[in-house]
C-alpha cells in the first residue's frame, strides 16, 4: 500500500489540551481520523521549531519531548492534519511518502 508517514513533534509532554496531555489528544484525533495505529517515542533532547532546547532531566521529566508517528493512506493523513490544524495546539510535523504493509496478517500467537 502507498500512503504517508506523519511525524508530530510535541516539545513538552506535560502540555495539555481538553483535560488530557497533547499526546493523548493527538492519539484520540488519530483514531477519529480512522487511523488504527500510532507510535509514541519519548525523546531525551530536542530543539523545537522556535529554537528552544527541551530535555528530559532526572527531576524534571515534565519537559521531556515526545514524537508521535502514524502511517496510513493519504486521505486519512489529510483528515488527521485537518483536525490537528483546527485543534488550537501549535505543533510541528513532517510528512513523507511511504509504502507500507502488514506482514503476517491473520497470524496470531507468535512464531511456530
């Protein structure tokens, strides 16, 4: 299948939207756009789109940057981007054209 990979960068995992973290809000909007899977990666250090440094510190994990990545057909990525654009949260993202597939579809319970 062909589609896009969308990577959304969240400068600070403690930021909130609608009584939930921005990451949880993005995940809920991902599902709303019909995308079933997402990967959340906690990052140790980053510099945001405004040049501000963010880092996970032992006593201040509240400033830890996070990345949310999803892959889907273009129409679903377009729908998600439209939702995020109108969500009132400043986010930086990248989008890349990809080819993807689910391997081992229908196989349950691990290897034999």
